[in-house]
């Protein structure tokens, strides 16, 4: 009798749930297969477009687990389990996590856009996010910069992508401007020719466009001028520092006065 009851229960279970079990297993198998195919397809597509490896890994894994989650929920529904409650719980949990990590998610979204759109690349010298430096690495949440004095700075990606980004080596040439001032009694033409001669003689300045010197304003104690030349971006600081020194030395050699701020006081004597 016991064996007959067991066989009867097994037969009843197989009759009522056998198809559901087979259907659930088939759904899980096909879901996992589809997830793998989708993951590999996304990976190949992104790699063909030279998307950053971290984005490729994240996007392909996200697609895989999303499809697998849908397959698991579909398999559970074969047994009459109400999956809407699971979806509601997942949605609420995702909303709570999103509120708690909204700053991090903003950095993540900005990091994805930076890696996909490439407004700058590793090795570029940029200004943005309240700082400037050479880009050493681009991560999903932060961008690593090295300042001129070789200090490592981690800038949140949302701060970079949410404002203006200046890529200082974005073009083939860059302008160097040195501010100089001469006394009101000096010859402007002689000072201009002297500064141009110094800029032309430097091996790192470009001939096209050539250097120039213009008068910018009449200052309180000097005629202010701007000495302008063009260089390759990588030579900017070398030329900038050299020009400031060499123009001063050239002016000293020709006795061209570079005045310092001064105040003239006129005193009158009371007529008593």
C-alpha cells in the first residue's frame, strides 16, 4: 500500500507539474544561451568601435544578467508564482539604491559618456572641474590628472563633464603671450622690434604664424604690450618661460626701461 501510494503521488506530480518543470528548465536553458549570445554580440560590437575596455566589460555583463533575470522570472511563472511582487521589490530596491548613490551614479554616467564620446584622451593637458593637468587615466567614476608639479588629482567625472573642458593641446598649435611694459619715454618701435627678434631667434617658435608685438593699454606707469608667438602645444611652457627671461635681458642690453609702479606726489607750500 505504501508503494502504491508513493507511485500514485509520483504519477500525480509528474502529470500535474512535469510539463511545468520541463518548461522552466527549457526557459532557463534558452535564457542562458540567449544571454551568452547577447553578451558576446555586445562585446564584439563595442570592441569594433574601440570603446574603452571597462565600458565593454560593464555593458556586456549588464546585458547578460538582465536577460538571465528575465529568464528566471519567466521560469518561476511556470509554477504559478506571481512574479509581479518580485519585480516590485526589485524596483523599490533599485529606487532606494539610486537615491543613496545618486552622486556616484552621476559620476558613473558622466564616466560612461566621457569614455564613449572621448572629449579628451589620456595624455591630453586639460582644464576642467576646477583644476588642470595631464590626463593619466580615465575611470568610470573619476579622471586621474597630474598637475604641473606632478601632484596626482582625482576629479569626479560629473564635475568634468558638467562644465567647460579646455583641451589645451587639442590643436596643432598654441599661442604664447608674454605681457611686457616699457616706460612712456621709450621708443615703442624699438621695443617691438627687439621682442620680435628674440621670439624669432628661439628654435621652438613657429614661423607661420609669425611672432608679433601689440600695444594693449596705457598703464599708470608704463605702456603695456603683449608679445605673441605660436608654438607646438608640447613646447608651450618651455617657450613661455624662455621668452619672459630673454625679452627682459634683451631690453636691459638696449637700455629699454621696464618701469615699476610708482606714485608722484606734488607738495605745495602754504602762502602765509
